[in-house]
C-alpha cells in the first residue's frame, strides 16, 4: 500500500477536528492492527470504501472520554454519556474526514464512491474488517486522550 494514500485521511482528520471540534489532534506513528495492543473504545463509525480500483473500509474509533469531549466542543454543551442522539456525531465526523480524503484522492484516479456510515457502541468494542489484507491503524493524540482510524483495502494495488 502506498503511504500517500493515507495522508489525506490524516490531513482530513486534523482539519475536521480543529474546525468542527475546536480540538487539536496530532498523528502518532501508524501501525498494522495486531502488532500493538488493541486500545479500548466505546464508540466507532465505519464506512465502506468502494472504488473501481479496490474495496475496503474505514473505521473511526473513540474512547468514551475523548468522544464526549469532542461532542461537547462541537455542540457547545457538556455531555456525560453517549446517547443514541449523540452517537450520530461519530458518523458525521467520519463523513467529513471521508469527504475530505475523497476530494484529495479522486483526482489521483481512485474514484472512491460515497457510502453511508454505520455506528457501533458498547464497552471494549472490537472492530472487524472484511478483507484478507492488513488493517492500517492511524492513531491520533488529543489533550483528552487518543483515538484512531483503521483502514483496510483489498483489490487492485493502490496507486
């Protein structure tokens, strides 16, 4: 996989978090899922990646404390629990990150199509990607803690 494929997802995350969530995020060194301990998280949004070149998925994963701080900043009021209503924010953040990456990648020939994200909530969630390829984890650090994005692709080589 070409490292440059992941850069628009990192850039999109930094931009979305700064503008929408009024919180700075800093990327941490990426790794292959399974080579580091699985961080604990309570909410995630996932979206399928569909392109003429490949298929895959991207998942945005948050620990409860980080997610509540983001939503509090984004919506301008304090939150202490992840409710059904508040869960939609994870999908919205992923949509914005995905949209930003798509704008950067499609002119390079990726032809990524839009998709609708799904949300999962619970204690100590584990994610699964339906590809046989390695899952790349893009971790980020904020003043409230860490979160990460998982990206998995399968099919033709990424350009």
